[in-house]
C-alpha cells in the first residue's frame, strides 16, 4: 500500500468509494471533488487534464489515475494519506468528501479508444 503512495506522491488526499457512474450523476459531486482537490492539493499537483504540477516531485493526478484506480485510494483517504515524500502533508477526509474526490479523479481517466464498427 505504501508503494501506491510513493509512486503517486500521495494523491494529496482525497477519495473514497464512488465510480464513474456516481461522477456523472452525483449532483454536484464532481464539482465538489474538484474544489476539494484544488483547495488541498493544487499547490503541488496538477489536477486538470493539461496543466503542470507546481511541485516537480508531485505527479499530475491524470498520471496517478493512469497508474492506480481512484477507488483503491478510498481507505487511505479515510485513514490519512501518507507518502514517502517529505513535503506531502497528511490529509484525512470524511466519506462524502472522499466520494467527491474519487468522482473527480475518475473524470481524469482517459476514455479508451473504441474502434469504429465495420457495419
């Protein structure tokens, strides 16, 4: 579990059980997740599809979610994310915040290319 946080520089803190379906129909959850990430994580991590991380050692969240499914971070966000990076503060979120964060992170995952049908 600690490797997840080292490799992801500790996803700064935010996420719990949700999913793409929740992200799409969560009634503001996606916006809440983005706001939480922006308030708590943006000083180090890039949190959009095309921005650069202000802290060179902090990977953009779009890279982190390509390595680790956001749902796997739920427990860490609830108990307090810990990373191997000394600049990373510890964050603890409550379940609604975690769901919102995961919903936002899910929105960063690339949509797989689906080849056109031959019909």
